C-alpha cells in the first residue's frame, strides 16, 4: 500500500495509525534515503503504541529500547553496521525472540539475518520538499 504525506507531522500520524497493526514478534524493516523520514515514522509508531517519551534516532547507540503500555519495542539504526557478524556481536539475534516489536532502520544492512517473514516500510522523497512517498508491505514465506 502506498501513501503520500506532506509534512513530518503527517508521516508521524501515518506511523501512529500503522502501529495499530503491530504486535509483539513483529519485525519492521525500514528502507529509504538519509533524512527521508524513517525516524519520524518510528516516532509515530511509538506514540501510536502509547509511548509518551522522546523518540530519537539511535544512530550512535545502534539501538534504543522503549516500554509502551502494551509491548516492548527495540528500535535499531543499522546505518553503520556493515555485516551480519557485527550484528551478532551486539546481540541482535536476542531481539528476535518474539517478545517485542523490532523496528530496523537501514534494514538492508541486515538483509541476511532478517526473519523469514517481516513487515516493510519504504520512505522516499516526494515531489515537494516535505512530501514523502511511503510504501508499506510484507515479506512472507
């Protein structure tokens, strides 16, 4: 399904609506250019799940963990991860135990360790400065 948003606030609102479809065990693989809105969408997801705190990109921390009223969420930024061995060194596989929602920015850097079935969100720049083309899908076995 493809959506067009016209501001960061609309991107967050779409993320909040998308959150209604998520449950523990879901893995969401994000892709898109630097600054396209992956973190804004993630912020919306977390707010849609009831998280009221600040949501930031985990660029330098690699992962942020959040407790929402209903489910734990792990938010990864794999921009600086170059191979799956590095992921295992940080314990990435432990986050795929089904007990939380896992949101992965720059998921293409983890393509060989993603589960067989996962959700996808691709965010691309649109025609106007604040426009974003957001494509939501799934990979199934």
